[in-house]
């Protein structure tokens, strides 16, 4: 789909709590309070803060698969704030993959779940993260809003 606008922002992880769902082999590693299976599934409850043309906060729930190579990651994100000055809420669906060194994901606005100035939002973004950053991660949303200029 062709979108009419772009909004650039930066998101930072403000909290991350990951819990084991299934450990296939009974093998993995522990870091802090979290256990990461070599092969298995986890659920992560996460909060993001956005700055830039995308300004606000989000709550997310990730379902993460772990295996030796590119493993699937799925997520729903509830965003509250503003995108290019349009205030409201919306939901993003993430679909991607991760390995020990990187994460790639495609975000898509879930139609019909927006409120306020984001009620008619449609859009998408791609994210590529290589390693940890204390400064956050860039995101550019290409989007359209019915009735917006």
C-alpha cells in the first residue's frame, strides 16, 4: 500500500519482564531473573517510550521463540500519544525474527483499533536492531490518516 506521510521517532525500552512458557529441551541460560531456553517459547511484557514525531508510551506483549537461527517474534503494542501532532491511541502488530545478535520486525497498524486523532490511522514500519543501545532505536512510520493533511 502507498502511504502519504512519514513520521520519524525513537523508542526506548523502559521495562522488560520475560517469562518462560515452554522449554523444549530443558537447556538454556539465566540472566538476572529471566531464563532463556535454547529451544522454547517465552512471553515478554514490555513498555516503550517514544520521542520525536512519534511521541508517547506503549505497552507491548511479545511472544518470542528461541532456537539456533532466526526465530519468530510476534507482538501487539498499544500506543498512547501523538504521531505528527495527531493525538490518540492505536495498536501495532509486530511480526519478525530474532537471533543472538539482532532483531528484525515489520510493524503494521491494526485497523479499527485507533482512538482520537489516530482513529483512522493506517501504516507500517520496519525495524532492524543489531545489539543493545542505551540511546534507543529509530523507527520511521509511513502512514495515512483519513481526513488528515
